[in-house]
C-alpha cells in the first residue's frame, strides 16, 4: 500500500508539476515504489491509452491522483511478479492513505476489468502510434524523419532498462584485471567493444558491491560517453578545458587516460560541480573546478583542447531518465540548438590556434548535432572539420552518431574540429 502512495507522490510531481524524477525520492521510499514510479513513466503513453479504454470520463484536476493510482495499478498488474489480486488489493487500499477513499470502488472495478479483459483492451489500443512506441508524437515524428529505418529499435531501447556500464581506472589496473576481480566476486561481466576501459555488467548491482570501488578502481559511465577522451587525445602538458563538466565522468576519464595534462572542469551549476569534486577525490585525481558560465568565462590563457558536452534534449539517454519523454517539448529543441551554438562560439574563442575542440551531445536529433555543427562551421572561417574514423556509430557529414542500443551504449553524437593556424 505504501509503495503506491509514494509512487503517486512522485508521479504527481513529474506529470502535473513538470519536475525531474531525479531527487524526488527519499530514504523512506522503497525499492518497489521506485520500480513502480519508473515503470509507469517508461510505459506512460501505453498505460494512458489503456485507462482511456476503461474510464469513460477523464480523471483530471482534483481527481488526478486517482488517475495516477490507476496507472500504477495497471503497471503492477502487468509487470510485478506477484498475483494480480495482490496488486489490485494494494492499489485499492492505497486510496485511504491518498485521501481518495471515495474512489475505492472505481479503482477496484477498473483494475479487475483490465485483468479480466486484458487481451481485448490491449488490442483496442495497439494501432495507435504513441501507444505502440510509448513516446510523445512530436518525438516519434522527429525520430522517424532523422532515422526512418531505426524508429522501432530506438524506441525499444529507450523504453528498456539500461545496462550498467563501468569505466576501469587504467591508472590502477587493466580492464582484464578488473574483469578477473569481478569474476572472483561472481559478478558476471563482459568487455565493451569500442571503449577500451568499458565493461558491461550482465545485471546491475550496487556500487558498494563493486571490487575496490571506494579506492577508485572503477566508476559508472556509459560506453558512448567514454569515447570522448580518446577523441580529444591531449598530449602531455596541454591545457584542457572540460567546458560543461558536471557530473564529471568525462573529466575523471580524461585525467585517468592522460594524467600529465592541466585540466579545468567548468560548469555553470556550482551544486553539480560539487559532484565532480567528490568523484575526483574518490579517484585521487586533481583538476581546477570553476563554477562559471562558459559564455562569460575569461581564463588567463587559452586551451589546447576543449571538450564541449553541450546541454541538450537528452533524447539518447531516455532509458536512464524516462521522464524526458514527459518533460521535454518539441519547442525546446530549437531553443537548445541556439544555446549549443552560443556555447560552441564561446568555447572556440578560448581555443588556441592549432587546438582541437570536441563537440558532443547525448541527443539523437540532427537539429542539435549536425545542424548546429553546420551552422558553426559555415560561420567560423578558421574551423577545420576533422573526420572521425571509427567502427562505432553512424558516419555523418559532420561527425558520428551513436544510437541507443538495447544491450549496450546510449545515444551520443560527436564532432571534432581543429582551429586553423593563420599566418
């Protein structure tokens, strides 16, 4: 019963108040309440369509918690490994704690009707595109236009739970050695195909179970994100700027891979920058951490290498943050692209002639990726595009695009640009 009350609280904050799920849970929320909350958000468009078949009048306004409880109840009937009657009874009991006791009969009737006629009700909504792909229509349209042959694969990956990926600190040990440590602990894992420091766990576990985690032997970071360090590839002694550093995965990876560089971790959000400092401390690494807006940042000297992992729609990491499907709007994309172009121009002014800038996003939308790079290169006479020859991703005119994969990496875009040395 309590898990449904907790889930409804979180769902209300996301769906009606537009809040991110990150930070909404507290220590009193059980693992089951988190599972239900995330499950409902992942399956939101499908579940909504089912309720529309079962409830004649939309439950909105002051009745929104009834609607949210039904979402949680149907998800539980579908996905929880327990008898249907247990899910139904728990949802019905939760009406008292949610102060909607008047809806007890409605919740009971709807959930039991669904359990009795599940096959017919599912068939009635199967042809709806939003329901089938479990994404908002605007995003389905954008993915279809950009990746017409990949829509089903992308949405399936977005709707799945993500794999847990590790980055081995190769200053401490090799990937092979860490795989052996995992095997000694009966933790099943495999090496990733593209990033030489990446490992996929066959099942997610708490970081407290990872061998020597607190001693900095490994970190959690997606494989696609780990590709940034080798694309930047700074030489010994170079000044390097991680221009949008938080939460710090790429910052620490750069220092693990290239320990003899001088690195500045910049981020506009001081609170998020604190997490970068914490990660660096655990790993025994050092960087100059600066809380500042890149567009106003004026360092004493320019940088030889700049990594700009720009704020974006995050459409390549929806499986990690499923609330993106509900929180993001179609109108956001053009605004984000304008900000990305501003940040690119600001970063470029901080780059030494002969230096290299790597631009990345965790978006799969060309508006934020190739289109931004095209505008930048057209407007920037000393920008020289550097091809990225790699086995991973899809070759683009102005970079490479990884799409989210069901069993492996997230969606990510990379482009690499050199600053010409003028006579």
